[in-house]
C-alpha cells in the first residue's frame, strides 16, 4: 500500500480504526513526549466530526509505545490542538474540541526513534464524549463523591494559576463539582481523604481557566508523605456558584492515573475573610493610553450608580463586579474610554 502521509491519510471514523505508520516518514517534533523525543514514523488519520463537541482519540488497545497529536492542518505542528505520550500505560490518549464537518488530522507515531512500526498497524479508537461542564455534580459542605471522567479534557492553567512546583500547570482529565457557597467566608477544599495524585482548581465559570481564583497540587500530608493529594483555601460570597475542577497530575510524557471516584471534602473551619475592598491599592489596576487588559474579579461588589449622571436603559442601575483602574492624564484634554 502507499505510505500513510498527509497526501494519503486514513479516513477515520468514530469507533475503532487501524492506522498504518510510515517507516520513512519524517518525525514530528512535539512538546508532549517524554525525554523530548519527537513523534517518530508518523501515520495520519483524517477525521471529520459528525457533530460539534468533544472527542477522545487513543491507542490504549494496542501494545506499542506511541505518541499522538491532533492538528487542524496535516503535518503542521503549529496547528496542534492536543498532544499526548503516556496517558494509558505507554499508549496515548488525547481529548480535543472539534467542529462538525471541519477535518481534524491525527498523527500517530512511535516514541522510540529506532523501532520499526508494526506491519499490522496500530489501533486508533475515536469516541464522542460529553462536555464535563454540561452536568457537573453538586457539592456540599462535607464529603462529596465525584465520579471522575477518564475522557475529560485537561484544564490548562499555564500562566494563570500555578498549582505546584512539579510538572506542567495542568489539571489533567478535569471533572467538575458545582458548589454554591452557603455564606460569605473562606472554605477549604481538598482530596486529602485519598492518596491519589490529584490537582484541583476553583473557577467561577466551569471550564474557563482564565476565571481561576485558586489551585493546588500536593498540599496534603506531611514532609514524610508523597504529597499526592491536594487542598486549598478560597474566599467565597454567599449564594455565588463556584466550580471545583478535580483531575490528575501531569508532566511531559506522563499522566497520573485517577480512580473511578474521588472524595472531595469542603469545610468551613477557617476564619471568614474580611470584606473585599475593590479600592484597596493592591486591587486597583493602572490604565494607560492604548489598550489595558482588565482581569475580572468575582469577589468585587457591584457599583450602584442610581441617582448619578450615569444611567443605564435597563435595570439594575449598577456595574456588576466593578473593577477599578487608575488613569493619570499626561496632558490636559479630552479622553475617550471604551
């Protein structure tokens, strides 16, 4: 048969496929393989999603040490949307978002730079999966049992929240709890009842890493323990909904296993936080001429403008979660803020 290249990819479908590798194919340099290895002797699959949503692709049914990546342009590493080395033993699994009718190209290759690809090919399983934010488990103060999802996508906190000193800033295979704070105070959230290597994060918006207010990796236990379970403290407003992301530790080439269920404990045995002051010096941003990015803060109270020169055509007459910026004019004149 002709080599499996980008000009002749396998037409993959939801279900089990068999993908052949090209023994003469050029290696793809990827950043997910253990020890910095490239994706060797790659073969390609062209997958056209039947629906818009999340999909999982894996080689877990095989016996070969693989690396795999999904991309929007075949062979172009600049378009990679998911990459994995050893998610299921030495085999690989990726989760990616796809749009109905828009092809995704999946590269499957070997981790070894010298091994010959198997003549019988490698099993490639593709499945459509549920969005973990579509029906999160409701959490309560006390213990909540969370059923983990091995196909859930990662929550990437890189540059947003550092969960610990080891590995990538990723909550791998993140599954979510919905927690409505019963009162305004600090809450401690943890997986300390177990010994599994977890990571956790708190988000006002499910699945949106940019809204993260706290995260942790390995804060349970003592210096003699393995520091696998996680715990953190965060401040919450009464009646506000928060989402607790629980997932596995991950580093390049390795994702820790997760049990089918994790016990998540929420307690109120910490002092209530002082009221959030949006006008405290540390909470005021600095605006400059040009563009200024304003990070949201779910804890900031609304600004009531009733009776002021500022009125809105619809109620309420308030700026929700008001964030303040300080602007110092460098010249006298008229300025436009938008």
